[in-house]
C-alpha cells in the first residue's frame, strides 16, 4: 500500500488523496522553479514542470501541478500575486 496525502484547497473545497511520492516530487519541482525564477506565470510554471518531469513521472503532470499548487497555496507556502491575469505565483513571503 502506498502512502497518501489529503490535499487542501485555498477556498476550503474538498481536497483529494494522492500518492505522497508523486506529491513530493511535484512540490519539490514547483518550489525549485519558483526559487530560481521568483514570480512566474502559472502557465509557464506548468510548462516547466512538464518539461522537467515528462520522462520521470507517470500520470497526468498538469493535473498534479494544479492539485499540488492549490495545496501549497492553502498551506501558505506559495501565493498568487493579486490582480494578475493570467495569474502569477511566487513563494509566500510568510514561508521564507
């Protein structure tokens, strides 16, 4: 049996149970990209994660990116920059 994590949602919606290993891999990749690039448009972040993991990951990378990104927002680790369209994300100033 694999370890799971129940993800959170920044709007309080019900999260999903996902494989902890996949969660950690996506989380680390997102955080590495944000540490390197600072603020980044979500679609660029998604593209970079796909490029980095396309040969190392089984499953829908874009779905996991959305799920983990929302979880990281709900936990206060990353944040959306207000009034940006398309939306831009960065590591939360409270997480540093």
